[in-house]
C-alpha cells in the first residue's frame, strides 16, 4: 500500500474506496494540504502549481532517466531503449512529436467527423433491439479502436487484439499494478505481439505505401528524419494507448455522468450544439487521466516543501480540475460551463497530441447517445474502475426504452 497521512487526510490511491470516488479526498487536499510529501514524491493538487510544472519543460523533465528519486514511476523498463515520446524531453520529443502531429491537426481530424458519426450509429444500431447495452464493451471501446486502427492502417481482424494490448499497456502506468510480476509478464507479451504485428505492417508499407498514418511514419523514416524502427514501434504503441484507452474512459465516464445528472443530459438532448462544452466539462469533472509526473531539473520548492534536483512531483489532474481558485463551484457538473482550461490534456509541449480527435469522438458519441436512446437508465449503480492513473470503468450497463433512427432528433 502507498498511503500517506497529511493532517487528517489519508491519501491512498490504491484504496478501493478512493478509486471508486477520489474527489472527496481531492477536495480535502486542496483545502488542507495542497502540497505534501508522499511515496508518490511531492504531490501537488492546486491548478496553478500543476500548470506551472507542466508548462515549464526547462525546469521539469518528462524523462524518468533524469530521476534520482521520482516516487511515482510507471514501468518504462518494458519499453527498453525506445521510450514513447510522452516520456522524452527535447530534442528527441520535438523530433518524434512533429512526425506524428500532422495526422492530428484540427483540420485533418474534423474531416474524420463524418466517419466517426457512421461508426457511432453502426454501434448503436447493433444494440437497438436489445433494450440493454453494455456501454464499455458495445460502445466506448469499439469506437476509438476502429478509428485509430483505420488511421494507422491496422486490418479489422486485429481490432480485438488491439483492445487487449491497449488494456495491458495502460496498466503499466499504474505503479502498483506495474510492479506485479504476473502483470509485467502480460505486458511484455502484449508488447511482443504488438511489435510482431507492426513489423509486418511496416514491411508492407515500405513495399506498398497507403494513405494511412503508418505509411506516413515509414516514409518519414526513409527520408532520413532519424526515426529508427524502435522509435517507430514505440510511437505506434503510444498512439494505441493515447488514441484508444483514454478515449474509452472519456466516453464511459461521460455517459455515467450524464445519466447521473439527468438535467444536464436533457440540456444536451435539447441542444446538440452543447456537445463541445459537455465534453470539456466531462474532461474537467471526471478526467480519464488522473495524474502525471515530472522530474525536477534543478532544486525547486512549493510552499516551503523542497523538491531537490532529480526528485519527482506528482500533479493530481483530477484535483486541479476541481480547484475552486480556478473553477467557480467546481463540484457542480455543468455542461454549459464552457471552460476548457482544465488540465486533462496536459499543458505545454506535452499537451495531448490527440486532443482534437478525442474531442470529436467524445462529442459525436455522447451527443448521438443522448439523442438516439429513449429513456436511458443506469443498471450499474456502483461501477468499478480498472486503473487509477488512466481512470476508466470496467463496465457500465444501461437500460433504454427504444432507439431513435440515425439522423432523427
């Protein structure tokens, strides 16, 4: 267990009660101990502190090889020398990110909106006669798997494997799960199988390029942009996790919050133009990524708490997003809030490269869900969560009284 008591607040991210609902603890941390020392390093919960760390890559490193005592550390040894650029600093981060970023510009992603709408309607059509749907398995998981697979050029028969590998790699970010030998072995196997598939696909794209992201990355490698095969594989793994697992959590958490707040659901049903604002509020209120870490590149301090060079801080995104200094009435779920300055996509040079795609998928999925399902009701009253860092639901069953045809208000 990794429990820390600060005053009367006990912070233990591995307590099942905390995992079920961390937000009361976050509220008390913000009020009583916004900066404190723990086994996760120095933990920060205020929005201004977290933002200041995330924005300044010259003082705060994302590369854990700079750590002498990081506290929170995902199991990056799984990735050997070729670490995803999420865990790199400039110039390597800049070089790798720039090769991927062209596929995720707002303009390019907006062109995918019609395709996302077709996939969403097809998924809902598949359960329209059942009267019950398992939101995660039937809806939240398949959508981003199909989208990111099509972007990368992964054949449809590999989609189910894609999902399994993504789930295992997501667990590697949870320190407790990452330390379990049996979990490490599953993650290593997932990486090996993933790499085997993508080595075949890369070889195919070298011979016969297609109009997909993988072909573009292979072409960049061949044009001398210094993208090694290992870097190519690690980048594809990152796209898999970032483009899939977090979006699953966004959609699942979004459906849960809308059904728990029927007045907000009705607002979205009455006014689909609120879809963008609704997604931002879901990201703020119940974010798919709960925390992130950085390593101090020089001696730093917060409220008199020292962070020596080489030591880590943990930024509690889920707490910062409910900081009353930044968000008025932060405990209220309000889809008309219209504030996108949450930290759920990070900040600074590591701002989520897939944010435009996640927003489009979330907007289309949630607006279509509330428009098409008649009288949806939660059957899962106390849902369980898979992980802590990437906080998402294991399952979510919903009952409904019929479904409107696609395209009908």
